[in-house]
C-alpha cells in the first residue's frame, strides 16, 4: 500500500548513516529518483491492479455459495477492507513527523515505524506472497483458458495442454517483466484497461440477455465449507465467462489482459527483493528467476478459483486485516478506550480465524481437484 509522499529521511537514525552503501533497514522502500508518473498513467496502473483476477473468480464463487451468501460476503469484505485501510492511514498520520519518521511512504515503512525490523519483514513477506499469488493465479487462468479453448489443437500424452500454454508465455513474461518502472508500464496498462472494460461489458450484456430468455435456477445459500471458500475469493477480489465465438473472444482478451497485468502486480515483489538483495537497484536476473519460480508453481495448481481462495484466505487476510489492526492497536493502545481496543483485537482474531479456516477449506478443494 503506497501512501502520499514527502521528502526527507525515514528516521533520524538514517540521517547520519553516510557510511552505508545502498538502502538500510530504515530506508523507505519507495524512494523516487526519477520524475513522478502523471495522473493518467497512475490511474491506468491502479485501475488494472484493482479490477483484476479476483473479479474473474466471483461468478463461480456465487454459483457455489449462493447469491445471498455471496452478496453478504462481498459487502462484508468491502466494509472490513475499507476500515482496515483507514486504520493504516490513521496510524501513519500519528507516527509521521520530522523528528522521528518523516517519510512513511509504504506499508513496509509503516511496519518498521511500529515494530522495527520484524514489522517490515512481516509486511514484506506478506506482500511477496500476496502479489506473487495474484500472478500465479493469472498464469493458471491463462493456461487453463487456452487449454480449454484449443483442446483439440494438441494431442500430447506426456505433456498436458495447460503445461504447453503456460510455458509458451515465458518469452512474453520475461520481456514484459524486464520493464523497470511502473511509468513505462502505463501504456500497457491503458491497453489492458480497455480490454478489461470491453470484456466485462460483453459479459454483462450476455448475462442480461440470458436472464431475459431463460432464468437459471439459483440458490440463496450454500454449505459452510463453500462459504469459507467464497470468503477467500471475496477478500482476494478487493486487492479483480460462457457461449460460442463471443465467449472465445472474451476469454482470449482476458488472457492478454492478465499477461500484460502480471508485471504490474509483480513490481512490489521486485522492489522488496531488489531492496534486500541488490542494494535497491534494478536486477534483471532476480526478476527472471522470480518469473520462472512463478511458472513452476502455477504448473502444480489445477484450478484457478481454488488458488484465488487460498491466496485470499491466507496472505490477504493477514495483510488486509491482521497487520493493519495490529499496527493501529500498538500505536494507539495508550490513548484508546476499551471499545476501540476490543475492536482492533476483534479484527485481529477474526482475520486469524478466517485465515486458518479458509486456508484449510481451500487446500482441501485443491487436494480434491488434484
């Protein structure tokens, strides 16, 4: 999570540390040496990052959890996510001042300001797992979709079509992930935005047409296990298909969209790795190695939506609920009343509980699919 920026050192301990080469533990993650991106480019990057793979998994989730349960989960996840985001803002405003932490510009910086090195490490680890999880989900969707659309094109017995299509994306992924900055990715993000909006409009029009001609049976509730499963996808979707040739065009468009979006979603992972292992400088071999690891993991997971639920239940719950409430509680515990304290503690407990139960449910579905 990136916040508004002010110039200045991260803390007074880093001002006089002139003998250290490269970034130190208390150096802000986001230090801008180049000109800032324009507002249209920033909007393009943010839009495609928010409206992403999570949106693609929601229809399947609603079909399994029931329309009423799914609606409640979406609204609850949205409200809780918004509340926890505001907790981060309040915590940052409390801590940032010229004499202590004058440049808290990222989630990791905030974690360091509250808990020191363990706080930054916890945030960095969750960011890596979450963002990489998003990209693994993208890769699974691309492989499964292309394998479904062109099922009759390959007749290999030893290698599955999904494996072939995922490996075929490697040259494109290596090229796209070599782009060093979000500013340079903005034109691709604009193109991906157009594809995403167009595909979603087509799907909505088709849904209306189908409902006007034939009302499929729907159920308001699903089982408890599917509710936990759906909650993971709902949480994931706040961090983003059907019939004949039109469906094929939409699915191919979404594959192109996700392939373009992948390097954008991997940027936080690259920044963390380059900061910790390459003195904060651009490193092509680290990026390419991470892309290779991403593909290898995607090959082992059979179902796109199952993996969405796993990421949403595990890392997204920690990053979106547990850590914001924990940082807020540690910062304001001496000032808040019992009601506010219980609210933060309740969110922490809820996030951990949902994370454990949802992760177990998602792993069970992945095991059964395998």
